[in-house]
C-alpha cells in the first residue's frame, strides 16, 4: 500500500540545532499520537514510513530524523563523547514539548529506536501511554553473541570475507559490502530488491555515517562503537506502561536478544512474525499494522 502524505512537516529547534519531523494525521485526534523512533543509530526515518498508515485508524503518527542524519542537523565534526544515549533522549523530550504532545503519546521504537524507547520509558515519563519495542535487543552483549551465531551460519566463503576485511580494517571495500548484503538479505530485510524507502534510509546513512559508525560500527553485525556495552536489562522493571514486543522469526534481533524485555517488563506481550526478519512493518505490513494498531487502541 502507498505511504500516506504528511499532514505537516517542520523543524523543531533543539539547542543550537534542528530536528526535522513530519506528522501524518491530526494531532488533536481523540487518539494519542504515536511517535516513531528510527534505528541505526543514524539510519533516518524513511524505512519506517509505512507505519504512518496507522493514521488510517485516526491515530496521528509522528516521524522524525534524529540529529546527525537525514533532514535534521548534521554534525560530522562531533566525536564519540557527543553522540550519547542521553543526547537522543533529550532530543525526544524536546520534540514532544515542541509538538505539544508531552502529556499524552505513545512511542514505537524500531531496532536502535526500541533501545532508545526503552531508555525513555524507564524514566517513567508521565505522558507515555504505551510502548512498542520492535526488533530491538535488550543488551548489545546479547546482540553481538547472536550476530556471531548468525554469521557462523552464512556460507563459509562469505564469513571468511567478512572476517578477513574486519581484521584488515577494510570494511569499506566492495568485497566486504557484497558479503554484508548476504547477511542483510537473510536477517535485515528479506524483500529483494529492497523497497525504495529502505534504500532511501541506506543512502542517507552512507551520505553521513558519523552517528552509525561512532555508536554502532561499520555494519549491523560488527559492533565496535560506543554502544557495544550498552544494556537496559537491569532497569526494565521500571517500565510502567503496557508494552508490545515485536520481532521476526529470521530477525537479527533474535528471540534470545528480546527475551529480557519479556521477562522483566511488568505489563508486556510479544508478537513473533513468522515470515519476517528485521522489518516486519514491511515484510508483513498488513498484519503488523493490525497488531500494533489494536495494541495502541487498547492502551488509550
């Protein structure tokens, strides 16, 4: 189905910088708005745009580009000390206040966005009504261990290519990128060729990889950035809102990486999409929108 056109777009001042956002639907709706947090970090909002179709259920949907990517302020000169979880939490709070929705909203975070959404929720913000953690790990230690396992199941020549280039520091080579695509086709997005909105996000990350390379690393499965030791596991019992977990059967965010959310969040349910990898909002779009939409309606 077609991605709906935005109702409004704008720039929210954030300190010296600006956060670009788009709204689909009416923020004055009787239903609390859904704020979508994209992955990466540094992947841009585009690949999550099909979630804007929840506006067809009278649910306003807010997308935005986190600072450092897409249509928001780029800061390629900033080092590792600048790009912190706290920065992105402050940006989210700022956007909620700018849009006037801080007293009543939902959050859906995809991949890194789900990690950020969990960090937001453990602060127990008074306006948060419901949380969707989609395709996200509860700790990067689990993520790295499971990525290593998934890599071991790749064809031997592909895995050898990945290891050799990582050891040589040549992860920007065409050969490494070709091997990376084999992993991605299994565990990131199984729809080939990738849809235009996925390619758009990929292009924006490639255009300015500052955030992605600093916080994550050169690829999904070679995590050497500042997030490599991140974990929210020991704080999950603080999440005080109904929470929906979403993951795909072939997801790089394997069940083992998601399990701590299911074990420790007090009010939680988990939906596994059997025919999806890391992007069930694309791979099983209609079912995804139905399940997420019903969950959000139940929390209003």
